[in-house]
């Protein structure tokens, strides 16, 4: 690793560790010092054990010192329980592609039952149930994939049986394939056991079938299907356990690529070069530069921002009300947002502010006319296009977002308001009673959408909840159910005045969605929420009280980078939650 | 029967199984049937038939006094040919759901077969959401009566993920808390799983079985080793995985008590089972295979799930061109009639399933007579989301345990206790199911 590739991360990296011991372990496998090495074992309540130093390795970041809150929160070393994670369908697909070089056509991942979602994210460990259908799917996939893999036998084996003899070749295959499939070096006893299995199959069915059996078996092993983390247990350390460097490598790789580590990352782990937080950050940063990271970021954004629904057949519009919502237009909306998000995240200024207040989008001719702007000359090409000032800004006024968060035949102040509250502010409104009639008010002549939905507020029971999000949703009333700008709704002037009630830092009235976007882009609540959403995605679980230190570190880093969302992904690798396995309690 | 004599020499297990599927030779091997078929006791079977978005109670529940079924209410009229196999229940509530705040459809889906309040996950625009909090009745029954068949249970789906994807609106069956069991929505895949012959000869089939056994042994040891290194929560997940794997593999060599009607069905599959127009055809295929899976004793428990909670299906083939959920909330006269058409269409499907289950079972009775087919929805009534007086109808007599052609009226009974009765009818001596808070014992007069 050159000094050049290291340096960007240094500006970011939180010096969680004093580098004590980093040199000593250099070159050794699985014994490297991990970031946060000062964070020794703790008592049951997370307080330092007698004689242990509290977590005091916080060295600041890029010259920005840790906030007093972080220093305080991280005195007690803790993180939420880290459950073992199973490869998601997407991760399985990506991993198989990397491991076997199998193309999409033959890839079985999509045929598995879909991964259940929590908080909108489909990688939540708490619902990764090994159902019969899934386990059966793993078996079918393993047999199919192994049969395909042996068709390219010499390439698969990496050795020539004619030259070396079968047995040495089988042994080297077990070591090399095992390391990649299990994402760590296999200890000798494991290799011996696998060889015994191979030898038994070889005697019965011949060499080729024995290799096929071997691959079939290893693809059904928990070491492949699950991300098994054992850590490097240390005497006296019972709660927070340091991950091995190969386990850290997998965490980075599945965070940034949703796939297995590449050779560079494997080598780094082999050499003990994931020992420091800087080294971890450098790898994460390197990997973010790959196109593979774009897919991950898009996956996160689609789930966080509820954009998947644009592809959902359940999303339909009443074409009598919205004749413009053609299948082609739907595709254009999707393309626009995906190009915009990729540009935001991988362009010059990947900040929260750009996401919410950008004065441009990516449009083709049809969309440019929809937005009443100019630039694009054909429908085939999407080009960076200015937005009409004061009427559109950032993601929240894009057609896809407004279409997804709307009804079939009208806008939906509720859906839009709740989205802002839950996804941007991480605030969950209390649940309405379950016997409430949840039918939205139907379109009626002589009323605006706002007037119909304001009837919630007339009901004192409904008012309590709806006052939290309806007034936010009302500020989107200049956009109809597919996002077309309107000055009048049902013949009456639109009133786009919105109001945030809580939290206090954001409370107050404002005018329209563009002002809301600006307000959100500088809100401390939103700035705390974005790292929280990424945390859920990165850790495959909801945050708990024990994650206060990690979230505070993320908050500091997010702030210290000017709310840079791309660097936030690297920051995720710098927390105790990411670098440690927490065994306390049950999920 | 010359054919019978020849085939009788084959070891049964080499024919009736295969990797990833069950090999059933055609014509089906009568030689493998129990010799004393007619004297055999009934093999009892359970089906749950799910449809979405509730009913219109005024044209669903009989107004007559309890007793033999008289004129069927309008929505149930498609069941007329099966009236003597029918039991209509009223006054059974989903009490757990009533006490479970949250989105009505999500609450309904998670309570419908668990008899428990859901595990709270998050609040949404339309109420709290959560996952099912325990084992469902189908799985409980499967664990008691499903041993010895190639599949412990089968989940037949019709576009179950199309409306909402993989979230709690889309599942009815759970193996445990937060452990939803997905449906197989592809009839083609279901067919491959159940009926495809693989391997041309018995030697091949034996080698395949042996290979799978070796792989299982290897993988099981890996599970054991990993299990020793991880915490309690992770152990439970690994255990469940290995149990599922062992179950799948061990059942490969099982042969149920296939009945005389067992044949490999000849079916034509739609190109895309998830296009809206394929909905009725997919449903019919799934019902045909469900009935045959019972006749072949491939399993004894099944669910058939049409779409999902809060379904957005548009039943244009039934003359209704409006999406189901939106329609279910409307109260104007024209919409109510359209919704009835949808509900009647589902009862027509239930009647089709009942008809398909007329196949002879191993004891000579019909598969339907040996079964209980319970049908219901996740909510009682569309616009109110009530869980009172749920729309339960049952087909089949559980091998004589349940007298049919009856309308039974209860007052504030719970669906937990309905499940207790069904378990009893299946020969399972249960007194409680789901959250014991909602279970007081079997419903009076349903069984026996």
C-alpha cells in the first residue's frame, strides 16, 4: 500500500487506537492488534474491569477532536449484540460470482425465498430464518453450481492432476478453495477432515465426482452460508471480543461490496495488515472506488429512500387522473433518480446537502419537459439538467419520490410526511389504534387534498399523531400524485405552508418542499438520522442503547467531513460495533 | 394385472423418491399400495385456505338457526355442491388480533395462524408492524402428524409476494417467532419438487441418495463445529438450519401411504406465474398439485395462500377491474357488489379445491373426507378491519371426527380454540394453542 492511497483515509480515520503493538504483530496472521485495543474486557454493565484502562484511545479525526459527548459515551466500552449474519440473496449471488466465476444466468440466488425486511432493509439478521424452502434452495443451488463448476476443472482446481497426481492437487484445492469459500485460512484439522471426505468420495465415484461432492458440501457449510465470527478471545474478555483480521475483512467486504473479499483484501488480512483503524479505513476507501460499491450504495439508497417501489407492480396509478404515468415515464423516473443518486454519492460533493438541495437532476427530453426545464435533446440520453429554481431541489422533489409516496389518484400528505419523519428524521410516530378505518379521503370536487386530509386534525384522537406528519406532508402539495408541479389543486390555490412540530431545533413553519429540503439539510436531527440508517444497514440490526458510543463516533465523523455520505461509509468501519463481536445477551 | 406383478418386485424406495423430487413412475404403481388399503385407518390431513381483505358479513354468515345448513348465504353459494362436506362457523373471533394494536392487515396476517400478538417491529403510516410471534397451527399439526412423509408440509402460493414483497404482510405460516415460512409461488417449481422423476434407473437414484447422505454427514459435522464456537442466539439459528437440512434429506427416502388415485399430474404452466392474468391459472395448478400431493401422501399438511394481506390483486377475470384492497374499503352499493364478486370467486376456488380432493385416499375414502380444509381471511370486514366473527368455513370431516353439513354458532369463541378443536380432530390431544391467554379448550360440539 502506497503512501498516496493511505493518505485520504488518514484525514478521515478516527484514531481509535494507540498504535501500541501494531508493529509487533505485523506480518503475523490472526494476531494483529485491532483498533480499539485499549478497550479491554468489561464488567457486565460495560464499565471497565478493575485495573483496566477505560476507552481513552480517541485521538480525533483530521484535526477535529472528538466531541465531549463521544469521549463520555465511549468511556464505557460497549456495542449492541452482534448476531451471526447469513448471506442475503444478493450477497450469495455476488459471492458465488466471485468464488466460482458463475454468470448471472446460472446464478441461483434470486430463486431463494426473498430476505425479510426490518426497517426497510433486507439484511437484518433478526429475521434471517433458515426456512425449509431456503435450506432446500441452498441444497439445490449447491448441487447445480458444483456440477457447473467441475466443467472447468483445471481452472477450478488450480493444479494439473496429470503433473502433480490427484492427491496433492486435491489437497491444494481444499486449502485454496476452502480459504475463499470460508473467507479465512483453514486450520490443518479442517483440511484433514475435508480431505478424508474427499478420499471417501474418490474411492466410490472417481476424482471428478469427488471434487463435485466437495464443492457441493462446502457450499452448504455454515462456514460459507453464514458469516461466522469467532473473534480472538482474550483472557478476561467476555463481552467485547476482537474480530480476527479475516473476519474484519469480511465485514468490510460485505459492507462495501455485499460480496466476499477480493485477493487484495485477503492478502491484507493474511499479512496482518488490517490491524489498525487506518488500515481498515484505507481498505474500505479503496473498495469504495470500485464499481462494485456503486451497487451497494444504490441498494442502501433504494431501501432507505423507499425507491424500490417504483419497480413494484403493486404501485399503480389511475391513468384517467394521470395519463402521463406511462410505463415509459415510470422507467424514466427510475433512471433519473438512480443516475442522480450515483452522481451525488460518487461525484465531487457527496454530501447530505447535495442530496437534498441539488439544483440539478439527470433528465431526458421527456423529463425536462415534465420539470419545465431545458437541456436534454432526446429521450435516449439522460444529461445533467438544471432544475427550475424555487420549485425543485434535490431528491425530495423528484418525480420518482413523489410518485412512490402518493396515492393512486391523488397525492398523499400522510405518506410524504411520514417518510420525512421516519426515514429522514428517524422519528417514529405512535401507532394509530388498530380499529381505525384507514381509508384515505377520496377525491371530492370542491376540496383540495389539503382540506380533505386536514379533517384528521378535526378528530382529537387522530390529531395527536397526524399533527406530527400531516403538516410536513402538506408542504409537498405543489406536487400531484406523480410529481407534476401544480399551483392549483382541484381548482383551488395550493397552500404549501408546512410545519415541523418536533424536535424543537426544527420546529416552525416554512413554505414548500424546497424550503423543507434546505431545512432538513442543516438539521441536527437529520444529520444524526443518516448515520443511524447506514448503521442499521451495515450492522444488519437495529441500534441499541449500547451503541451510543458507535453512533456518536459516526456523528462526529459525519460532521467532521462536512456531512459527506460517501466518507460516512468508511466511518462505519471505525466504530466498536463494526470492529468487535459482542456476545452479551441474545438477539 | 401383469403390470402389478412385474413392478411388485421393485424395492419401493428406489422408485418413489429422487434427489430434489419424488420419482413417481407412470402409470402409478399400484403394487406399492398397502394391500389392505380399505381396512387402513384414515390418514388425516389439514389445509388452510387463505384469501385476502375480509368479507361482507351480511352475505357471508347464515342468518338461520344453527343446525344443518339450509340455503347458503350468497357469497358461499359456490359451495352448494359440497354442502354435505361443509361446516360454517360464526362467532369465532381473532381475540389475540383484537388486542394487538397495529395495521389491521399486518396484525391479521401475523395472528391468523399463530393465535398470538405479533412481535412489534416498527410504526408506519398505517399502524404498527411486526412479525409473527410463534409457531403456526399448520406447522404444529405438521410436527405431530407429518412424520414419515417426504414433506412435513407444503406452502402453495399464488402471487404472495407480488403486492408487498418479503415483509410481514406476505406470510401466514411460521415455524417460530419471526420465522416466516415462504410460499412456493411458482407452480413449475412446485411440480419439479413434488413430481419430477430424476435419474433413469434405480441404481442412479441410489447413488444420488448415497451422495446426498455423505454431503449431509459432512455438513452436519461443520454445523456441530461452528455451533460450539458461537453464542446462544446464533446456536439456535444454526440448529434450526441443521434440523431443516436433516429433515429434507431424511425425508427423501420416505414413502407415504399413497392412495390409488396417485398419479403424476399432467400440467401446463404459464410462462410467468407472477403476471396478473396468470393468477387464476396458477391457483388452479397449485390446487391440483395440492390434492395430488395428498393423494400420493407426499405430505399431510398444506397451506394455500392467495396473494397477501391487504392484497392489491385486480380480479379482472371475475369481472372486477378494481384493485382488491382499495375496493374492500368502499362502502357504496356498487363497490359492495363488486367486492362480493371477488369473495364469491374465492369460494368458487375453494369449491374447486374440495372437488379436486375427491381423489381416493389410501383407506378408500376421499382425500377430502380425511381432511380438514379451513378457509378464512386476515380480517373480518374490509372497511373496519374487525377481528370479530371471522369468516371461517371448513370442508371435510377429518376421517369422521367432524360431522359436516352443519352451521355452528358460537359467542365470542377464539380462533385459538378453533385450532385446539382441529388438532383434536386430527387425533392430537391438545387443550391449548398459541397464547394461552386466548385459549380455553376445544370449541363445544365441533369435534365428535
